[in-house]
């Protein structure tokens, strides 16, 4: 009988026993990300590397797992390739992803803003460019080598000497790119 023909009895019976096909190893993106993090953290730790950003999302039929990694002194393409291979092998051995997936391991990039204390700690010894909310010493822009990260401030070595910058004053901070 066609849909909407008025026989609600057969329609009710039809919908009373729904059938769902769900893959056994299917994980929602957040669950997937959490499981991948637990699997990858020891690999990253062994390489003295930390993930600064994780994401797991669908791109069409494919799952894309993306890790941005960093370490003191920065990461190289070879470092990312090695981590990609090791984490990929661990994912295959754990058989936690049934769907086809792409694993991307890369550096955060030179122009990534420094936001957290940990971001600044990784940048000790690097030249930084800072934009401040309010003038400090007559300027809202500073450039210098990061010397120390204190609980509430940074100390930069600038052309005019050491300058202490309260973290709360920093509107934007990036590593200075020197060519």
C-alpha cells in the first residue's frame, strides 16, 4: 500500500521494528579524537614533542585526523614524517578506525600566534614580535629575543635592553621571521 494511503496500522507496524546498521568500530569524532590522543601521546612524548592542536573531522566519506606538533627548537618536515609513520602504524595495529582516514602531522607554522604560557616557553631563545594593548615605554609594538617566561610576564632582550612585558598586555605575539 502506498505511503499516505490511510492505513496507519501497517505503517505503525513497519516503524515499530526499526533496523539500524552501525559499524562495530564506528566512533563519533570527539570519541575518535580522544582515543587517538591516548594512543599518540606516548609516541609524541618519546619524541620530546607535544601536540598543540588536535582535530578529527569528516571530509566526505573519509575521516581526517590532523595533529599540529611542536617542540623546543621547532619541528622539521622529517620529524613530522617520522611521527606520521609511527602514529599511523599504531592506529593500524590498534584497529580503532574502520573507516578510511587520512592522518596529517604538521608543524603549527611560523606565523602561528603564541597564545598560552606553554607556547611562549617553547619559544624561549627565539625572536618575537609583540603587539600590546597599551603602550609600554612609549610603544605598542616590541621586537626582541624571548629570554624568560615568568608566571605573569615575559622578559625580552630588545635593542634598548631587557624589557618585562605583562602577559595581560599582549594583544598579539608571533615568532619573528628572519630571512
